[in-house]
């Protein structure tokens, strides 16, 4: 049986069209959004933009997804190199659930770091105790002169999300 799994898709700046297309086909689709301020015609406005440009995540059986993807050439798979071969990027369900939960909670104070952009070994492993992110573990980035510290939640397949956490909620894991 072709059971549903999470897949990462590339969509060439058409995230909302891809979400709509996939949902109309009966699939669960997700594109994390972040509020950012920008200037339009000389005025500062807050707009919603994809947190990870050109990327959408979908929960669907492979055959169903492939049939829809083949009808819409702007939707393509993301690939990961494994043992010298490229494989379609599947995201473990638990990791995707944590990613959705984290990106939703951090929506207005969020930064996305691709796995290649962050050297996670440099910071301390920490756990958040209390507050909005109670129970999350990740890597702490030192932030000199700030009352808050940048906290990263590392997702092996997807990268890392960062937000500011009040110091009283941070505990070092030994």
C-alpha cells in the first residue's frame, strides 16, 4: 500500500498556487510563512512571505502526489544526495510535526537557517523550560549585549529555525 508521507517540493515562486493545487487534490500542504516589514510605494507595510522561498511541504501518498506533480510542471521534487545517488526528499512525520508547530509559534520572530549556513557544534545544547517553547531542545547561539539569546531548533532534514528566548527559560544540557 502507498501510505502518505511528507515530501519537500520546489515551486518556483508559486507557493500559494501549489498549496491550492495540492489541497484541491485532497492532500495536506504546508508552507511556513513569516511576517516581514517592507516598503511599498514609500510606505512601510507588513507582508507575509514564505519562510523558505520556493518550497512547499506535502503529506500524501507518492503515487497521488506524482500524478498531480506530472500535471503541473511548476511543482518539482526536492532531492537529497545519499550514498552518491539523488533521492526524493522525504521528511519524517515527527520531524515535520515539530517543524510545523515550531514555525507556527515563532511566526513573528523567526529566522530560517539552511543546514549549510549554521555550524551547530559551536553552541551549547540547550533545552527550553517554560514559556512558549517548553520542552524544545536545540542549540544556543551567543548574542553579545542582548537580554535574549538566539535559540535554534535543529531539524536534521529541513535545517534550523531560530527565535529569541528569554534567558530564564534556557537550561544547558550536560
